[in-house]
């Protein structure tokens, strides 16, 4: 595969545009391997693999017929080291598959260790409260998980064209891969789909590496989930553990992550409709259906069917208990109703699997001994591997399908059952149905499986409630044929139109939409290890150069300088807010220059900035809280601040106190000109809910007061109308215009969200009447982050050096030659 990219390129005709290509990455390749009679390896497609079905079904969609696919993943079989190069070459040439060969020990620690002992139980809501209940966190297994994700990333590197290819990563085995790949290619077009449940934040936060995994997933552009519940849990984890905010954007859920929008998609996977229909047409399927018809309907027996893996989350034992309850409470079903339970081999291994098997066998034996008759066996447990056509035949004959998993990602068994019950002409003849006969089916499904929300005609049950499941079985058996047909038609319409091709096409469409602006943004990586992330900013956003600023400053005849205080002139972490003598001196130099009009903005309280106000008085600034602006060259500074009537606080504060008492972790901050309810330390979900309610409450009681109520991340603020840095900046420019002053130099510096309004005002003023046509505008934020400013500086010390340099220029101009 080292020359894979070149090989693909050589296949393209020079007169044809390059074909769209998707690299699909998963734990296992959709390949079956076996040794031939001559000892050589023989390979074939695994037709049961979702990844293979995805490719076949997707090519039936418009515009996807010629899409290329490259698969990256592991093999189920061990390939000796001396044969790996030959096997890799054959797999790529014949199947476009790139195998990731893992040493036996590493694969065991990765898959059977971290994936199956730690992630899989946790994602299915099993906490490791004891060594028997899921595996305790093991740092060595975590390192194996890291190593395998890096190996898969290296395999992607061998074939990827980062400017053209889409990369689609599947499932929880490779959740760290987005970070490793994003580190290599900042603009890679990367999607991730989780096929398992995602647990609630209360469960997920017990994972010792919770933040590392979340941040890795956020390095994807699009993250897919089967249900809204799984997506909601993921978003809640991002909110609670990373402090992130999400919002719906034209029907899509978006997370802003360092300037990148990470989209969350909710869409359940579907079945491969063409494959199921092809299996129904096989002669052996018809023969098996005829055989089952003789065994069940012809003997007046009703088949109820369960198809599950033999693992702890599929609820086989709960299903058997419910069936036992059904036969106990309804003796009329004895001798008539048979539960056929197909138990597929478990994908994992260990003590849990053995316990499930032993319990299931014991319960089947007990039920058959209690209710069996010479010619009647209530439960038939099939624990041998079945051909797919055999399973489809069981679907065809079963009057009801039971899926009672206690937790499952998607589970396509109900979808397969619906398609099988729809049948075809050949199956209808075997069943003795006329062409006009309406098809019918009944489903009893667990509330805790991914397909449940899409099956609105199914009888939904809580599998832990044995009596309720038994009642659901009874209801399914008693439902009239007309209602069964209506339920079936509703399900068939959805399942047949939302197949695996629809799912894949929709995912890739959204991935392309999410990534369409990649090349319009300037990207660079920050952070080390699993804390790596990409900052994506506007291409015009750049670091402010001192030479450029000073040159424009020298040439200007009228200058406007707007400075934030806390976090800009003074570091946010500084305990003492008193400006140093150097800061006071440089501000003095700026203020003495008659070309300069200076605004200094502060939203801190008088108590917090008492020493600062004293310094302001020394400079001639009005010692009032708010925004200080010098409007005339020879005038004193005046306050552009709020009104002095704060009687509205007597209304707002009692309301806020009510919400503070009922919201642990929330506080009230009186900022003298404003009052703020902060819930940064409260439960994020509850705090956000309370904030919305408080916002509406305050708007109602303050509707006749001259104030505005604003809600933002972690706070609700009430302040007088017209008090914002943006409005103050606008007033400053309009006042200068009234005085006949048109600045040809503006410097505006701030560090947080409250300064963004100020940036917006001065950047949009360029084309307006306030500024000179030749004006140069420098809107500058502190730190590399998404902002309306066009420039940035790394820290407050940088802006101090800049201001000091400008002050030196002013001093030189004031000094007589």
C-alpha cells in the first residue's frame, strides 16, 4: 500500500475529472479470509458487513455511482509476518483494502481489553463497581488503545489525498483517531459515526480519560449517532466537562470548537434492501420456508422469534422469563405458541458470556420441562451458526419478533424482519397468499435500542418489567389482522426508504456541507498529545505587527484609541488591579498628545477598581464607573456612562435571589451599573434551564424599566439600556463627527466577548461617514481565538509594549527640536 495513492492516480484517465473518494476506517475490514487447499490465503467480500453493504447501496444513489472507496481495518485472522506484505498487496489490488496488522498481544489488549472490558460495558451503562462488573480502568490497556489508533492513522497516511478525500471513521474502537489525523492534516475532511449507545454524562464522567476522548471526537467535522438520546448525552458531556455551548443551526446541531463548527448528526443506519431481497429470492430460502411452514403453521403452532447475540446486554434471559410468565398467566397458549430463540455467538469472551449461556440453557430447560408436551416444545434454542437465508426464512414464518435488549446501539433485526414479512411473489406462493393479501407483522421492541424511535408501530416495552413484556406478547398475539397490516405498512414504508444507502448518502452529504469552508479559513494546531486541536480563523486574521502600527500612528493627524482594561491593560489573573507607574505614564503620554482621543472601558465595580479610579483622577479622567472618553483636545475627560437612577435593582435583585436559593452554585454579582446572576459553578443543564426561566421572568417584571436583560453562557445580566462598549464606541465616533473630527487612525484593543461589539462598530465604520477615507483601523483581540477583530496579540504584555511604543512617538512629537 505504500504506492497506493500513486496506483489510484494512475487509474484515472487524463481527460476525466478525479473521482470522489471516501476512505472508510473501521476496526475490521469487510473481508473474509481462509486458507485454501494449497495453503495459500483466499479472500472474499464479507457480504454481512455493514461497510460492504454501505458501498453497494450508496452507488445506487444519484451522483455516487462512480465514487471510489478505500477500506482500512484489521483482519479477523492472524497473518504471519512473512506473508503480510504479499497479503497487503493482494488486498489492495483486488479489494482496495489496506490491512492494519496488529501483533497478537497488542490486538488482545486493544480489542478484548480496553474496547470490550472498559469502553463497551461503560457505553452500555455498566459501571465497574467491582472487578466482576466490567473491567476496572487499566492504564496499560489504555496505552494499547492509543497505539492501535496511531497505527490506523499511519495506514490512512499511506493512501490519503488530504485535499480531496473524505475520511469516515466508524465506532468506538477508533475514537482517538480524529486527533491523530487532524494533527497531520489540519483541514482533513473527517467524519465519525458511533454505532453503540453513548451513555449519560453521569455514567460517562466515571471514565478516567473522559476529556481526552471527548476532545478527540471533537477533532472530527461531523459526528453521527443513531438516536437523539445518544446525541443529547454526548452534547451534555461536552457542556458539563468542557464548558461548551451548542445550538441548532438551520436544523443542524453545531458545536463551536476553537473556530471550527463541529456538526452533530442524528440518523439511524438502515438495512441493505437489495441484499435482503436477493436472499428472499434464493431457492434455498423458499425450501426452508416450506420446511418451517410444516413445522409450525401446518401444525397450528404460532412462532414468536428472537434473534440475539449471546451477550449480557441482549436480554435473552429476560425474554425467557417473560415468555414463562405468558404461559403461566395464559394456559390457552400452551401447546400453541412457540418461542424460537436464535442465539448468535457472542462477539466478546469471558466470564460474562459463560454466565449468560449457562443461565439461558437452564431457563430453557426449566420452561420446557414445566410446559412441554409429548409433541410440543415451548422454547426452541438454536445456538449454532445459521446461514443468512435460514434466518430470513424464520423471519418469514414468525408472527411476532421480540427484541428485548437492555441496551443496544442500533439492532437491525426488526428491520430485517419487516422486509422478510413483506416477502415477494415466490414467498407468497409458498405461504399460500394471494397477490391482494395485505402483509402483516408484529414487533415487540425494547425502549433501549437504537431503532425503537423509528418503529412507531411497534409495541415498546421496558425489558426489565417481566409482567409488562408478557402482556406485550399477549397483545401482539391478540392484535387483529387489520391492525397488524397497518402497523406493518407503516414500518415497511420507513424501512424500505431509509436503507443503508440513504443513511450513507445523507452522512456524506452533511460531511461535504460541513467541510465546504475548510479552505476559506486559516488553520493551525495548538496543544500537545490528546489535547491537540485546530484553531480555525478568518484568513485576514493575523498578528499585529509593531512596525505597521507605529508607521500608521506617525502618519495620522487625528487618532482614536479605544482600550479595554481588565485582561488587556491588566492581566486577568492579576490580583491587584492598580495600574503600574509605567502604565500610568504611558497613558499620560497618550492623553497629552492633542492628536489623540482616548477611550478606556471598564465594566468592573468601584470596589474592585478603587485604586484604578484614583489613577484616573490623576490623569484628569472623571472618577466615575463606566466608560471614560476625552471629547475635546483641550477639555477634561468625561464619563460616557450610565444613568444614575438604579431603582430598577430593587425589582431585579429579589427575583435573582429566588433563583439563587433554588440553584446550587449560582451567585449574584452587583457591578454597580449592572446586576448579574452567574451560574458558572452550578449544574450546567439545570443552570441553563434556570437561566432561561430567569431571563423571561426579569423581562416581564422589568418591562417598564429603562434596562435590558441579556442571557449568555453562564450568566444573566440586567443593565441600563444603551450601556455597552459597542454603543459607547459609536457615541465616541458620532461625537467626534459633531466636533468636525474625522480620525484617520483607530486602535481598538480588548480581550473578551464584551469587546466584540466595540470591534464590530469600528470595523463597519470604515465605509461610513465617521472616518477619513484614508483611515487605517486596527481592531485587536488578546489571544488567538475567533473574533470580529482582524488582528491579535498573544498577551496583555504585548499590548503594553505597543502602547508604550506609541507613547514614545507622542513624546517625541511633543518634545521641541
